[in-house]
């Protein structure tokens, strides 16, 4: 009987050794950051990758230390606050994104899951955590979001996001009883530039014009490329009619300088239509439609001008006299 108990005990010891060996092999080879902490948030065991991350050669060097000993204070405090619920209340923390700095000082991100460690009496005596680096995933997501938000050629907002942001701005203008203006802009004779100078020249002009629009407008204005050679500006809440007119004429004059820089003999320019909120429409779609109509009126009247919805062309045309029609 005693012999059988000894054999069983030896078997249990061997199983424990094998388990320990397997766990150490896992901690040595996993690329993830694995760590175990006691109830006082002190490390008791970590993976090799975690040790290297913190500038240590061996996991034993971290035993007894806390996050405050190895990480910047702002990050350590963040980890501590999130882990309090795990240790004090036994609440798991799953797929939580946390920042950290690499040894090279680069800000990176991990997705962390932390589970309470519970003893035989049902008491929480620490936690075990696994943090997986997701920096590249976050960068990829950011690129996808940028593709969804921005025009890839000019870097301006695209039509879809302009609709969302513009609708919100008009809602705010309505609540505050402020006016606003939509400027619909179309480049004149752009197709001729593409046909004669090539699409690369056309793309360069679009990019330069996008930068020029950002320089001419305020940070509170919303600028977007709708597609092709069409652009739009939503002048921020409180913009007067005179300010909207002056902005449109400034854009037209600046384009004339841009045309000179391009060095082309093609009769380039831009036609601009203006619609006012709330006089010309109370929704963004209405304002866009009426500003578009005003822009086409500017084209019919000789291009390179500014037209307020319901009125005729303004002096911008006289500043830049053009006769070439597309």
C-alpha cells in the first residue's frame, strides 16, 4: 500500500515537473507578453518576450517589481487602475488596448486580457495577463479609416464624410441661429489639361488646388473634394454673406496665381457657386444643389467667376476675364 502511494506521489511529481517544463518552454518561446502578478501587483513570473521588452535578460530579474519600477509613470498608473478590478473584485479584463514604449522609444499598442488567479479558498491572489502587440493592426485600421474619410489624391475630406460633417455643422448653425455658406467649385477646362498635358499634370493641379483651398480657408471651415475636378467648402457658422463672397473671390484670384505656376497655356480657372444657409436651403443637400446651380450659371456667363445663388456673376470674372468655354 505504501509502495503504491510512493509510486503515485512520484508520478504526480513527474507530472508537475513536466507541466513546469512545458510552461517554461511556452514562456521562453511565445512572442506575446505573458505575466503573472500577486495581489500587490508585483510580478512573480513573466515571458521572455516581456523581460526583453522591459530591458531585462531574464524573467527572474522582474520578480518582486511592479509596473511603476519598469514603465513610465503615466502608463504604470493606467495599468494599475485597470487591474484593480481584476485583483480586488475578480473581474476579468478582456481585449483591452494599452500603450507601451519599445526599447527604441517608439509608442506601440497591445491588446491585453487579464484574468484573476483564485486559490482553493476562492480568494483572488493575483492575476495572469497576456498582452499581444497590435501596433501594425492599429496602423492598418488607421489607413483603412483614412481611405474611408479622405480623398486619396488631395488628402481632403471625401464626399461621404463631408455629408456627415456638413450635416452636423448645419444642425449646430440652426440651433445657434447662425448663418453659413456652401461654396461649390469646379475647375474650368480641366479636361483639356488632362487631354493635352496628361493625367499626371491634372493630378498635380488637383493636389496644388487642394493645398491652396486649405490655405485660403479657416480651420473651422470644412473643405472636401467631391470627385473629379469638383470641390466644396462649407464656411463655418457665423460667416456673413460678404465674407463668403470675399472667400470665393480670394480662391478665384489665388487660382490665377496657381495657373501661372503651372506654366500652361490652357485657359484654366475655377467657377464658384455660393448658397447661403438658411436663405437658400435648410439641408446640406438643398444647399449643395443650389450652389451647384449657381456654379453652372458662372460657367454659362463666361467661367472663372463667382455667382451667388439667384444672382448674376460678380467682379471675380472681371478680375480674371476669360472667354474659353468647356
